[in-house]
């Protein structure tokens, strides 16, 4: 799931550290795609401070949410259908339709959360802005991040740009989707490509995602059981 969908499961959290923790795996991957960390290897150090524990718990809620989501019938079916729908649009580009289907579904879910006012995007950014930075820095150092300045440079840009607000407009999604794909493949899309992808996503959301709330109930029920 993407940023806003992860926030959905922590939308009532009172601790900003918890919210930042639930986004941190993806924030780190966006800062540097080669980052790989395993906080569970450092529990003794991380459990020494309540705020570090909040970040840790948010991190592993993120892991659990993604695990349930990616194995759900909802994800498997919609990813399959989106792949088929996007394949002819992407046939002249190096992007795998299965990859684009995957990330498109995640951004469409974020869009629908905004459209149906199920989360408050401003509240998300408030949590990110108000987190205790020395504690966040300490968490990153403990799990093995050497260059924390690089991460915080990205973090500050993320806060400044506030681009998640743009997901309210479904027609804006092709730009971030192609940009994400450029982390894997080298290509240059055209305005026609962006228009075609926007049309396909708009059609799919209108015709096939009226059940989108089901995945949040499904994931939440699985997490509750755990």
C-alpha cells in the first residue's frame, strides 16, 4: 500500500512517532531504493525509549499491512485486471504492465481515500512535521543508517512538496506513476501516454473499484485477529 493507505490504519494515532513509523519503510525506499533495514535485530536498543518503541511499532504495522494486502484476493484480482487493461497502453514502453498495475492500484486507493474523505491529508503532514527529530534520527542510526542528513534532506522535501494532496485529482496520477517507473526503466513518456493512462485509470476506478472499502475492512480484520 502507499503512504495514505498506510496512514489510514494509524489515522487515530495520538503519537506522531507512530505515524512516522508506519510510513518510514517507504520514506526510506523513496530516499534511496537500495536501503534495506531490519529494526527487529535491534530491539534491545529500540525498546529503551517510548518514542523509539512507537516508531518500531509503526514500522511493523506497515510490514503487516503490506503482507496482508499483497496476499489478498482483492489485490490479486485488481492487479490482474489492471495489468490487462494497461498492457496495450504500455506496449511501446519498457514498463511491465504488472508493475504499473500494482502501483496504479495503490495510488488509486489513495485517491479514493481522499475523494471519500476517509483520511485527513493535512493531519498526516502535521504528524510528519511534529515528530521528535532527534528521536527519529536516533532510530535511523540504531538500525544502521549512516548518512542521516541524506534522509532528512529528502524528508524535508517530502514535507515541503506535499504532493499527496495532488492525488485528489485522479488525472494527476500518471505523472507520479511514470516517475516511479523511471526508477526501474529508462524511457520518456509523451503527453499522449499520460493522457491514455489517465483515461484508463479513470475508467477503472469508475467501473471496477466501487468495492475499494472492502480491502480496508479485510486488512483491518486480519490485523485485529493477529
